[in-house]
């Protein structure tokens, strides 16, 4: 007895003798489909289990990676904070050094200014004293020159007066006595003038 390929391909009229075989065939098909579905379901359950396992592993891996990332970020934050703290400390040290150097520079500048001012005062005092000494020296020199000029003038005046007095005395020695003036022969005025000697005795050739 031949079994049709599909009950749906047959006509609607089925004889009473063909019905049991057809039912068995349909039951076999149903069992095969149920086995196939069961096998497929088992495979699906296995695949779902594998997927759940992989999902769980992925979740665990994600948690691990997230923890690592958090730890890395925390470490980087700590490192960055450490670097920031180091930079702040360096900045504070440099600032303190600059302020210290600034204070030292200001103090040194003030000391230099005071020293320079004292040196200027000393130099000014020395200059004033030097000017006073020069003025005193000039006054002394002028006074000495004045004294020398006065002494020279006085000496020359006394010398000239002395020479004039000696010359007059010498001339008077050459003149005749007053009683014999009338007995002198009459002479010209030139001759009388020539008889007077106005030279010093040691310089008069006639007297010598």
C-alpha cells in the first residue's frame, strides 16, 4: 500500500480502509515534528544557556573592566592631584623665593641707597672742606702777595727816599758855604746846574 506524500495533496474523499494508515502516518509526522521541535528546543535551550553564560562572562568582564577603568581613573586623578599638589608646592616655593629675594633685594637696595647717601654726604663735606681750604689758601696767598707788594713798595719807597736823602747830602757837601756865595763868579744857570751832583757818593766819578 502506497502512502501519499501529504494528506493535503489528496482529495477530500478518503475510504475507510485508508484512514488508519493515514492517521498513523500523520501521527508519525507529528512525532517527527515534535522530536524535531524538541531537539530544536533543546538546541535553543543549549544556545540560550551558552548565550547566558557568555552574557554573564561579558557582564563580569564589563564589571572587571569598569572596576579597572574606575581604578585607572582614580589612579590618574590621584596622579594628577599629586602633580597638581607638586606644582602648587613648586609654585608656592618659587613665590616664597621670589618674595624673599624681593625683600632681600629691597633691603640691599635700601642699604645701597643709605651707603651711597652717606658717601655723597661725606664727599660733599670733603668737597666743602676742600673748597674752604682752597679759599683759605687763596686768601692767605692774596694776603701774602698783598704783604709782599706792600713790603716791596715800602722797601722801594724807603730805598728811593734814602737814595734821595744821601744824594742831597752829597750834593750839599759839594756846595760852597753860604758866606762865600757872593764871591762866586757869575755863571750861567746851566753851569750852576751842572755843578750840582745828584749821584750817590760811591757812584759819582767826580767824588771818587
